[in-house]
């Protein structure tokens, strides 16, 4: 791709963003809310103070981890809708490891390290299941993934209400919170963990180099672009697909581990918080180019956090961010379609 | 007590609620069957249901007219379908992603409108039960099958209609051929785009009705995210039902009966461990997944955009 056409691409993406904002403004006007006021509130809610911005980063960490993983499966031509379940299994495995190890007398940092590794393994196993269903059972990964998402939710609820229930009465509020020694350390006065931030950034850098700079990444992309041709050229296709699932699941599992060790300090029923679906949006919006994932994920995280205070100020629910995110995706698709039409004509 | 569960009254109650609860799944999953048979995977069902549920509820609340509410839900579903069809057919967008975009949009939009236009949870008087004369007097059977509201009857009527249209009409043949081999269908003069527009919009309308059946016929309230994953389950039911209306019916009934059982277990205060009761519907979804593994082949062109060769 030439430098020129890349900037044309960026121009198209910006056009999509503007269109999404315009359209959402129309909806807001129709609903009787002032759009500019709403957007101003989102911006100040996300960037108004250092503390608020750090909250955006708290939400950025899992989203970036999940998006990084999904870039790998997308490159291989796989629709890993099961990523929600992979986050959940990561969280479950982390909680399990923390529960098993908390009374062993090992040093807390070692326990945390092992727990995060367990989270990676949990997510990876769940992704491999979706991969195995596809490779050996012929189950499309979208259906398999949807099903496995339900299984993951079921398992979470079973654990919270069953074996891991709080002393006394089990409730939807989750398992018993872990001892403070087993929390990832935070920046003073903030909810943000430097460890989580570093891990998320390392993950996206890793995926960037994997896809852009390695022979392995090239072969992954070959499988995604033309499965049959890759097979005929001697790429072990199903092994590469499984590896791709494995990498994505491991990264989603770390996202789950971060939610347990740095945000909630326990297992809650909706631990994946929809980050899987949002991650799918991010990976699609950046056109599968890792370099853009960080800013786009930041934008989505800012929308999430910025709209939290909308209900108080404008009597609008934070649902506005959902409308904007949905609109954004649809307009990017529309603009992309228009761009390809123009390209075909010329 | 456990023994309560086996009394005739309770069994009739469970069966009657099971039949009723299957309604939204039937509408949504039959609609999805049409679009998938024509090669389009619509993952936005959940969003269409939510907007349909809100539209039906709000119009009914303000005008007091249930039919107007239902028609608004159908219109909203049709518009969502139209947008989906444009993105899918004309722009050849990736269907998995555009569907999730529509889901996020419907989820946020229905909630936004709810906050702005209503603010608090209210209730309406939904479609009344219609007792079919004569038949509804049969003990047991009457209450289970012939004392339901009109949308429930409609859902079950839809199954044979969908079966007939898909298997016995030219339109059905065109839909199936477009889903199996769009190139061949195209060369025989079938307008692939137009057929897919038809099935996606039909799916949207039926998803709208599915939402309306929740908000103005079964639960008679609107709440944030009230479909709670039922649209996604409907997509899974299409898979379970092997892309056949009769299979979808079986799946929807199985799922709803277990759900009804679970609800009655709670109503009767039967000392079943709570983790088991809460999990039952999910466990069933697992069974759906495991038992439906690859016995039937999906439509060949499912989720593949069609582009005409020059």
C-alpha cells in the first residue's frame, strides 16, 4: 500500500467518525437532548482530570489485550466470537489459582505471577476448544464460540453460587474479595495498575511484531487470505489456525486475569463486561492493522468512561456510548463499502 | 415440596408457560432461518428484538393500542433489516461484524429512548388470553394449548407457514438456491440481492415481533436489556434446528420447557440448590451445542457476500 492511499484510508475513517457523530446527534435531538452538551460531558468525563483519564486507561487495558488477541485470529481469517468466554475463563482460572495458593505461604508476587499465568492458560484452553470444534467437528467458530460463551457464563454462576460462594449467603455480587496482599499494586490515589498497563502495551507490541515482522505472522496471514493456496504451498493450515486461537485465548485470558487481580479483586458474574464484543469492533475498525488498535481502543474506552456521568448531568443513560459505538461500526462499514466501490470503478 | 412438582395442576402450568415462553424464540429464530437459508448470518437479532420491544411498548403505553404497538415494532424491525440488507448486500460487509454493530446500536438505542421518553419502569395491559371456544374447555389440554394470547398462536402458526414457503414454493426454492450456490442461482436469472433483501427484512420484522411479544404479550413491561441474550440464543437455535423450521420449533420448545420448569421450581420454593436452578437454562444451551455438532451441513454460501462476475 502506498503512503498516499494509507492517508486516504485514514480520511475515510475520519469521515465515518464524523458521520456517526452527526447521526447520533440527530437521534439525541429527536430524543430531546442537546448533542453538543452531551459530547462535551463525554470529553470532560474522560479527560477532565488526570484521575478521570487514568480511569479511561483502566478500561483501556482489557480492551487493548482483547483487541490484540483478536487481531491475530482476524489475520488468520477466524471469527473468534467466543472471546467473551475466553476472558471469563481467564478470570475463573486466575481466581482458582489465587484461591489455591493464598494460604500456601508463597510470596504474594509469586502467587500473582502464577495466577496470571493460570489466567492465560484458562483463556487459551477455551479458545482451543472453539478451535477444535471448528477443525475436528466442522462447527463454524461463530456458533461454537456463542455456545462456549454461554457455558463460560454458566460456569461462573455455578462457581459463585456453589463451591466458591461467600461464607453465609451467595449472591450476584461475586466471590469473597481477595486479601489486599494479592492485589496488583496501583498508582497512588488511582485505580490504575502500572503492571496491567505495561502488560497491555507489551501485548499489542508483541502482536504488532508478530504480524508485521515474522515469518510466522506471514504464514498466519497466508492462511487467512487464501486457505487453499496456503495449504498447497505447504503451510500446515490447521495447526496455524489452532495456534492463532491459542494466542488470542491467552491474551483474552490475561484480560480476565487483570479484571480479577487489578479491578474487582474477586470473580463476578459479568466479569467480561462486554469487552469481547467491543474488542471485535476495535479489531474490525482498525482494518486489522495492529498499529491503530491502541488509539482506537483508547477512544472506545474514553467513550465508556466519559458517558458514565451522563445520567447525572443530562438524564441520559450511559447507553449513549453504545449507540455511538454501534453507529461508528456501521458507518465505518458503509464508508469502507463506498471506498471499495470507488476503487473498483477507477 | 418435590412432590408438588408432579401434581397435575403444576404440570399443566409448566407446559402452558413452556409453550408461551417459546414465542419470542420462535419468531426470532424462524426469521433468522430465512436469512441464513439465503446465505446471510444476522447476528443483530438481539438488537432488533430490543428496539422492537421498546417500540411496541412505548406506542402501546401512549396510544393504548396494542395493534399499533405491534405494527410499530414490525416497522422498526423492517427498518433495521433494511439497513442490515444495505450493508450486507450492497456494501458486502462482513456479516459477523455488522451484526454485532446492529446489536450494540439496538442495545444502546432502546435504553437511550427508554431513559429519555419514559425514565421509569411502567406496565401495560398486554394482549389478552384468547380462549378458543370448545377446545379451551378440555381439561389440561385446553389450558396448555388453547388459552394463550394471539402472539403465541401466531408463533406456532408461523412454523408450518415457514416450512411451506421454504420447501414448497418457488420463492423458497430461490431462497435456498441463493444460500447454497448464488452464482448458479444468478446465472439462472434469480436476483440474488433482491432475495437477500427480502429475507433480511423479513428476519428484521420477525425479530421486531419477537421483541414485541416480550414487552406487550408475555411480560408487559419494558426494561433495559430485557431480552438478556434471547436473540443470541435464537441464532443458536437455528443451528440446533439444522436450518429447518421444524427443528427450530423442537429446539425452542425444549429450551422453553426447561426454563418454565426452572421458574416453577422457584415459585414452589422447592429446595433445589440455587446454583443448579440458576444454571439450568445455560446447561441446556450446552446440550444444544454438544448434541447439534455437525450432523447437518450449513448453507454453503452462509455469511459469504455475493459479487456478480462480470
